């Protein structure tokens, strides 16, 4: 492969800019750190005269009901969170129920700080399109107060000229209904406990009393039985219970309303391990051996202290399963799944040791034990670290992988490598110069001098790259695939 000079490579930046909207708000529970305050707040609400309570409830509904599609359901849900603090034997009227729910509710502007690190995949529904057009789903990392990150979505159509037409963004945003009773596989659950070094006599005792496929409710019931009639040291039991419930809490399912726009859906942190944010989802459309497709996304869960790689699974962007990624190699950030198996195994890229590109293979999508280095920093613009910018993209010439490189002044650039189709542990070509470098309009933001992507697609022989600009907004660039590969230097 004889490389052309990179100067001949034309990268087109689209005029589209994806900017956060401070008016898009969700509701979250608003619970004091001191639980004793909950009872006192409830008491103050209940002491309100009936007329004052009705007036206050009417004002709350006037001010907030138009901002949320079912605010009464929200208040009911948050009232449920404090039901154990209600006085014994007291029957609340409807106004009191609504008011108590409102006092333990707050709004959260999910995109108020930033909307960045996008990925893009074909939409599950490709019907009723003009010839040469593609309907897409774009995921983005939304960040609000306290720098808590969540996943939001946009949809639209790429026409035959690769012009973007985004669907209207809904004024409403909804958090999904959490499925509190997902099914767990006992063998996988025990394997994960072993990875956590939390597999002991107590966990074995509980799991032996559960079926091979068990629910969260069944797990909690076995913990309750053992707590009521201890068979082990109370201190050890308490520790074991904590690990069991933590692991179960990290694996859950959520459901959105099928008749709502995709832009209304936000996956907001719900488990303890992601309490400080869901970061950098890399979505990919994965095809199994029967050519049935499933959408997967790897993301980084952050609890303020540690990170944990997680996996999202969905068929329709309505129902989502969230599972932990396990194994010695399931560490660090930036895991990106290949869109199909290679020689019968799942394949994944990752950044290990904070600076190198790795590849790993596994027979089990949820367990990754070993990895190997495929790329180390080589060029000055990537001396600090390199990593991937989303899942590999298959072409006849090889797997295109967009990379990110960090250079002087912590400048992030986007590069590209080409992996062998049948042996993706081997780089066969690469760009020596960045494909995208932050320009003057892109370098100002929350984190200056950064361009970054979490996933691209090929459409009409062009690589379509949604990318973040300095961790605040997002844009879109395109480059012809054939010319991109031609500009790469062959690697022996």
C-alpha cells in the first residue's frame, strides 16, 4: 500500500452543531443526607391547613406540569421513596400525597454543562426512506450540575449526499421505568463474585438456594432468611450481603415509552457504581452468526472514586439491559466492541495501562480475561496516550479504527489505523498525521483543545464522524473512505 500525502486528504466539517439545551430537564429524588429531616419535612406538610395545601399544590402544578409529561406519576414515585417515614396509621389525602412527593423532587438539567462524545449507528427502522438515505441514532454524553453524565439520544436521516436532517428534539425528557426484578444467571453471578474475590461460604450458601435463573426479589428473600436465622458470623454475613446486593444492583433493565420520541429518552445513573456518571457510551450494531442484529454499547460507570466498565444491550432503543463487564482485562476506559465475531470469538478494543491500544478476544461477551498491545504511542501528537474513538468499521481493505492521541498541551487529535480483517491484532496501515485536529472554533470549552468521538459509520462511501469539541458541544465531519485508506502508511 503506497500512501498518498495526508495533505491530499479532504476532511469536510459539516455545519451541523449539536448543542445542549438548558431547558431539557428530568426529575430526580431530592432526599436530605440526614434521614431525620425527612420525617420533619413530612410533618410540616401535614400541618398545613387544607386551603393552604390546595393552593400550594395548584401553584406547583401550574409551574411544573407543563415541563413534564406525567408529573403526578413522578410525585407518586418519589412519595414511595419516603413511605417508611410516614407516621403510623395516618391516611393521607390526595393533596398531601402530591405535596410530599413534590417536596422530595427536584429538576435536573441534563445538558446544562455539555453535550459531547457522540457515537452513531443505523436506526432499527429503515422503512419509508428515499433511495440512498439512512436513518440513524446518535448517542451523546450529556452533563449537568455536579458534572454527572448520562446518555441521551438524537435521531434523523442522512440523505444520499450525506446531508444531515435531524428529527425535531422533544421539549420533554423522560427517565425510564427501572425494572426492579431482572433475571440473573447463577453461574455468571457466581463467576463475577469470584472476580470480585467475594465468593465465599456465605454467598455459596445463598446461591445454592436459588434456581439457575433467579430474580432480584428471590435474592433479597434468601438474604432476609439468612439474616433472620444466621448460620455464619454476623460481621461476615453483613459483608457478604453488601457484595451480593451491590452486584445485583449493577445489573438492571430499563424500559421507555415506545410511543415517545427517541430524543425524550435519557439513561441516567441509577446504580451505586455509576452514581457520579455514565461516561462515553460506544454504540455498535452487532450481527450474530445468523445475521440478527443487536445494539451494544460499552460505557464507563463512575462513582466518584472508581470506574467500572459496563455493557448496554438493546434491540429497539426502548428496552435496555445493563450488565457488568468482567474479567482481568475488563479494566480502564475506552472499550469498543467489534461489530461481529472473528473466528468464532468476540473481539474488543480497549486502552490499558492508560496509554496503549489493546485488543482482546473472548468466548463470553461478559467476561474478558486477557489482552495484548497492538499500538503504542509513536507520533509526537500521541506521545502522552492513545486509545480508540469507537468500534472498528469493516471495509474490504480492513477494519478502520479511529484513534485518539494526546500530545503537548494535552491536545486531543483524532487519527486512524487499519487492522487486518482476519487477524485484527495486526495493524496493516496507519495515518502518521491526525485526521482531525481542534481548530480555532473547536478548541474552547470545558476541556480545551480536544476533539473526540465514540463511534462513526460509513454511508455512501464516506466515513461519517460525529465528534466532540472540547467537551462541550459536538459537530460532524466526513471523509471519503477510499482516500482515507490511500493516505495511510503501510505497516509491515
